[in-house]
């Protein structure tokens, strides 16, 4: 069904070029011991991830903020194409921007000078599942997000 | 921090439907009557009215009766909280990118960048 993209904010797209070969950048996203060293690096926070990187495999990233709050991002890998493409669902609980079943696509492109351009697309913010989040309401959770967005 | 109100849920719910997004797309360009909005959707008028009601309750559309017709208008400012919310996610990922950048720099043996010649690509292997 055609969608009116002009109406976005339904997705966001980010581009960044990293000073490293593609395989290496892909590894940083897909090896837990590596991801733990850079993902959600709030000063003083601890990150513990488990990544079952295969189609249908589950990942779970647990962040313990300095104040002891635990935030969890979890989902299922939908596409795994090393070292080019990674698609996974993204749900976040705790006070880490609560969303359910959004989708993240990370694409890794080799640039001419041997660097890696990463394109990240986060979409489905307005998926039907989002309607079921009334019990907590977003507003209350959002106030706590300052730890990440301060 | 951006201020959020309870309308955020309503906004996202309203946006979570392709028909309603298309209606908003039309209204972004111009005002339209209910029947104009209904035309491309092969939907009954009551069904269209129902979608409009959702949009109206989310504050995204206002209706005004002009003679025998109802004119619908986009209230674009009502999209701002949702747009701001997603902007925060953008910020989240930008921070992750910053962190990844630092991580890669710290853990990679420093090599000469900006090599004049291209690296051979391994994508296509010619036979």
C-alpha cells in the first residue's frame, strides 16, 4: 500500500562514514564483546549484550545506568548479510525511549577510499503495536530519558 | 528536554494507518472536502468520516462547515510533538555513531588514511 512519506515523522535515516573497513564496522555491530564497548556509552553506564546474529535470532542489550536503572533494548534479526546489511526489530523497555516493534536497518557501504559508510534507518514508529502502550504512557517515561539525552 | 503531552499516543495512533497518512498527504497540499478525501479510497463516506474523526481527535485535522460541505484542514503544528519525539531518537543514534567512531579509532591500529589509490573491492569476483 502506498504511503505518503511526506507525512513522516514515521522514520528516520542517518548516514555516517567511519574510518575503518567494512568488515570491522560490521563486527562492531554484531559481536557482543565489541558492542559492549561502544553502545550506549553513557559515562558510568554498563552495557551487557547478547547477540544471536542470524535470521530469527534474538538480541538483547542491557544497559545499567549510573543511577542503577536498567534499560533494555531487544529484538529479532530479520536480515543478516555480512558485512553489508543488518535488519532487526527494536523494542525498548525501561526508560530507554519505549517503543515496540520498530525496525532498524543498518547498511554498510564500502567507500572508494576504503572507509565505511553506514546508513541507519529506523522506522515503524507508528506501527499498530504502538497503540498498546497506553498502560505506561510515553510521557512519564520520556522524562527519565534525560540520562541519555542530557 | 522537549515537553510531551498525552497527545503523543493519539498522534502516533492516528499516523499508524496508511489511509489516514494519505489523507494527511492530501491536506498538506491544500484544504479538501470530505468527499474529495474519500474519492481516491473507494470507501464509504461513513468509513472516511471515521478516519477523519481519529485525525480530528488527535488534533491533526480540523473541520469547518462551509455551506453544505465540510472543509478539512491540516493542523501541522499538531505533528510537532511526534516529530520532536523521533528527533530524540535521531539524537540517540547520532550519539551511538559518535561512540562507534571513537571506539573504532581507539581500537584500530592507526593506518594511513586517504590512500591515493583505491582499495581493490572484494564485492565482485570476476571469473
